[in-house]
C-alpha cells in the first residue's frame, strides 16, 4: 500500500484537482454563509457536476464543498444567531454573544482556525488508520460483512433521533425501498407494481436531492427569514495569545470529534455538543460559557470539523456512510465507478489515497480562502432568501435530470421531496431511511451468500467457522440499546 500512497500523493498534486477543490471550498462557504441554507443542500445540488469530472477531480470538489460548508454554517450562527445546521447551535451560544460585544471578527477567526486544525488532524489520522483498517476489512467474508452492516444500521437507528421507534420505522422503510427492483440473487422482480421504470430500482441521486434539498428549501420558505443588517464594525482580529489559550481545548475537541467520526450515525451535532460540554466542564471559569467565551467557539468548531476525516473510514472500507453528507459522497463514488467496500483498495488503491491526500491539501486552501473571504461571507446574511430559493430549485431539478436524462427521475425527486417535507414536519429523521436504502442491497447480498455458504445450517456454521461474525451479531442489540440510553437518557417523545 506504500506504493499506492506514493502514487496517490502525486495524483493529488494535479493543478486541476487543486483548482476544483478551491472552487468547492468557496462554493461551500458561500452556501453555508447564507441564512437557512446548508452544506447538505449544497452537496445534493452540486453533486451532478462531479459526474463530468475525473474521480480525482470530482470527488475532491465535493470534499471541498463539505469542508467549506461546515465552516460557512458558523457565519450566520455567529453574526445573527441563526445556525444553519444542528452542529452550529453550539457555536452560536458564544459566537453571537461575541458579536453583540463587537468581537465578531475574533469569533469568526477562531471558528476558522479551530475548524482547520481539527479537520487537518483528523485527516492525518484517517490516512494513518486506513492502512490497518483496510487490511482487516480485506479479510472479511460475506458473514462478517453482513454482521458489520447490520450493526451499523442498528447504531444509526439508535443514535439518529430522540425517539428510537421513529428511527426504526424509517430504517425499515429504507430497507423496503432498497428491495424495489430486481432481486440481485434470484433475478426476480420485487415491488415494481408492473412499472418498467422500477425494474432497476429507485435511483439514488433523485432520492438524495428529494429528501435532503427540497425540505430545506421548504423550511426556509416557512420561516420567511428577513435579511438583517450587520454591525459596521466587526472588531479586532484574533490574537496569538487568545489562540494559544484555546489550543488545549481545540486539541481535546479534535480527539472527541475524531472518535465520534469513526462511528456511523453520530456525526457533527453530537461531536459539537460533546466538545462544547467537555470544554465547559474542564474550564476554570465555566460560568463564562454562553456569555461570549471564545473558548466555546473553539471547542464546538474543532469537534465539529474533526468528524470529517474519520467518516471516510467506514465509507471507504465498508461502504457505510457516517452521516447525511457522506451518503451523498457515496452516491458520487458509485457514479464514478468507485464502489466503496473491501475490494476498493485492491482495485483503485492509488485513486483512493489520492483523494485522502487531497483532503489534507484542501485544508491549506481552506485556511487561505477562508481568512481572505471572511468579510465577504459575513455580508451574505443580508441577502434575501426570496432571490436564492428559485435558483436552488432550478439547480435541484437540472442536476437530477442531467444524471440519467430520464423524466421519471423528476417525478421521483418531487415524490421524495414531498415525503421529506412531511417527515420533517412530523419530526421523523430521514437519515435512517437513507442509510437503510443505501446499505440494504449490500446487506441482502451478503446475507444470501452467507446462507449459501452455511448449507442451510446457519447456527452450526457460525459456531464452528465464523465465531467473530457471531460475536458481532450478539453484541449488536446490546450496543444499540446502550448507545441510545447513553445519548438520550431522557428521550423526548417527539
């Protein structure tokens, strides 16, 4: 793998790769800085652009949107207390207080530096860890893959919302949707209702844009947020002394975010909240948190961005997305002919390592572009959403149609868009459904192969030949329950 890493490094140094990463970073920051608009929306809408580029250019372009968008979400959270994502809620607690004190520039600088630090450290960790994990995964057979995929679905269902029953219902719905089409083992049509367009199953891209982008647009319309004026004076820049004071907090949050990023289903919201809570508990003056403490911004943003790199570990090695955004990245990998899973490193090892190296290079570009562009992005909060919404809808429909040039995809987009809006109104998280839809075919295929290998005697097969897979299956329900109880010890009956 050392040779593949070396080859990947030189592949990542292409000028077109760095140029598209820069464009992705700027686009992500741009969309994230707009009140009410999210990284998820930007990823879903701009995903089709990557289809026309080489994998080593198209995937880093999306990663740039990912990284830039998460930082961009901190801009409205700090300036007008309007977090565009759940992860930015922790940032807004102290960030907006600093803005009210005339220190918005300090808060934005700290958000940028903490984001870059956390992101870079977690990316380096990902490159180091991907070697042993990829080697381990290559030893997996169908029973082990089935057990791990099942455990991932249980973890996602347990951690995706405060109401486990709602998450479980959505998970089962996603699995059922994944069964629509032709049986991969027997070649028999299932749940197509006689419709020819469903024989190949439900296309992933229209579904992703429908359930993620359109509900976000609808929520912006419902809120009808008005543009707000920024203070003319943003205040002084962050000083070196202030950054050094926050460095231990940034390191702590980076470790927290990195650990959370490895576990599918937890994501940035949990990381940001845990990083913020850990900083407050460790502080000698916890009473200042929530009142304009710069350390609170550092803690939330470092943990938030440290999730980015490790989420690629389960995605690349097992094809398991860690959150909504990496689910969209999975769609991009598949469209580019790179099917994440145990065989990816054997077949496309150099390309994979080139993408991982590009993630680290993107952070250097991220720092430069972000630092120079903060004044520009800060003024985007005044743009009226009534001007932006029609453009977003246009891009959503155009991107969906470009994918396969099939008008049926537009109907699927609208159908899942309506479903996403209704689900959001009823407080059903669509994340478990999407994960069930994505992982369902792989889990079904692995299960079918396992049954064939067992010769009809599954219990004896697992006890004698696949003890590791059996142990994972036995631990799965216990782990799911403990995770749900730990994260939601006082669940809301939403």
